[in-house]
C-alpha cells in the first residue's frame, strides 16, 4: 500500500447538472478517506462527437425524462437547483479558469468550481460568458480582470483541448466521471460505489 | 388517500442486466409498502428504434464501460451475475410466457421472472429459445409443452406488441422503468428514490 494514496480524479462539464450534484459531494468523500482531489473540467460536446450522442434533453423520450430526473435528484439530495435557460451552454470560459487557478491558486479550485456551478444552476447566470465567469470568481476575492485575460490565453485554450482529448482517450463519455486508482465510475449515482471502493480498496 | 394504493408497474426487458438487478429487489420494496406489483416485460429493441439508441455494449466508449459497470453493480449488490454470451438476445419467448402466466397463474409470475433472469444471467442459458423458456418454467412445475404452445399463439404475440407500444407511449426508453402512482423512475439505481417516494408519497 502506498504511503500517500493517489488522488481521486473528478472529470466534469460545467453544463452538466449531474456533474454539479457530484461536485457538491466529492470533496467530503475524498476527505473522509484521506484522498486528495484533482478537478478535471472538460468539454462534453467534444466527447459527444466520438460517441455519436448529444445533450440529454434533445434525445427522444429520454430527454423529457432527464429534465424531470435532474430536478428530482436535486430534491432527493437536498441540493439547490433550478433548471437553467439557456441549456446546455458552452463551458470553455469556466473550464479554462479552473486550469488557470491550478497554476495560480490551486487551493481555491474547489470553491471556484462550486461558485461557478451555483451561479449557473442556482442563480441562472450564463457562465459561458467570460465576463460572467470573471465576475463570479471576483466574488471569491480573485482579480476579475486577470481571470478575464486568462481565459483568452492561447496556452489555456490549448490546455483545455488537451485535457478533453485525454479524457476521451481514457474512456470518459459523460459527466461526472470519477477515477479511483484507475477504476472508472460514471455518474453521480455511482458515488455510493466510489465510497465502497475507497473504504475497501476494491470489490 | 386510496384505501388500496395503486400497484407499482415494473417495465423490463429480459435481456437487460439492470432489469435483472431491479427485478431481484422490486418485490421486497413493494411488499414493504403494501403495494401490489405489475410485471411488464417489453421489447427494448422496439424502443431503440424510437430513440435512435442501441444496445449499450455497442456504443463507443460507453459500451466497454457499461459491461464493466454491470459486473461491478452485481458485486456491489451481491447478486449472482455472469455476463452472458450471446448478448443481447431477442426476448419475445420469455416475455410472452409472462403474459400467458398473467392469464393462467398470475401468482407464479414473480418466480417465473426471476427463474428466467437467472437462467440467462447466472447459468448462461439462451432464453431467446422458446424451448429453453419452456424448460425453465417447467422447473417451477408448469407444463413445458403448454408454455411452448402458448409463446407461439397469435394472441400473445399481439399482446406483447401492444404492451411494447404502450410502453413507448408512456415514455419508457430503458430497462428497468418503474411507475409509482404515475411517477416514472428509470434504472435500478433509482430504486432508492422509488423507496423514498413510497415512504413519503412524493418529494
């Protein structure tokens, strides 16, 4: 057994309600089992091109159900949630901001992820806008102008493209998608299995 | 509140591992909350034509994951399971047998569903064969020759077509799919929400 266990990797898209639900719970889960957490925002749209899939609400039959299920899951888990409009949105701006924070202030990432998710799924703010993303992060004491400049940087655009490509290569096809010691778990509704895995080292 | 609450409706395809997992748990859940249970086998293939979807293992990225997830879910839930070959299979024969039982011996349906599921997902028997379906039901004391004749009857073919059509009209797009007082739940991983719904009357 390693002295320091590997971090949990949490892949998510900022436009994914189930990603939001998972994000509100994964930190506590990691902390309970002495694990660090790596936040990996990626672009679900790029993955859909590989799987031939599309945003859930656009799928016949499954679409209307999924909107109903998202709201019910939020009530079941007691997580504040209002189905946003527009939905889905492009999430380059908030995703790049997280990779910028990884270099500048990694200890702020968790608060930033949750603040951006809440802005979209609770307050209905369109975080696809770089300005809105900057405004949300400014409420955490970060420099809004610096965030705004960062999300337009070629290096961060490249970083997000690479992370999304890596996600596809690792088999990530949905959000959230969690790796624990290489074991893949798709969906916030597999966090009970993630917990068992952390507790027992595999089953 | 009704003196006798409505039954729980359990839609499933005999080729669905998640349908099997749900089937092993739904009876106890219904019994715990004083509900009758209506078993509704249907043909998932007909639904996939409407949604433009296909059997999970054939979907890029999601396919390999789903096979892994099915086996892990079985271990998590402590349900015996061996991924069968061939998979998926046509399920007209076992589905029609259940509708035949509904007329002839409704009290045997639950045992028949579980015996057929176990034959396929534990013993690897190909229940798409009418003869195999008849053999499995014969182990429950039913008349195998009678079952074999029944699954070829035009009236039972028509019944299954109608039930599948009704399923699509009600929005059923996957297996298992459960209705509690009209509220739809997709997936064995929503049975915890089904239980809360039964307990509280909705949330």
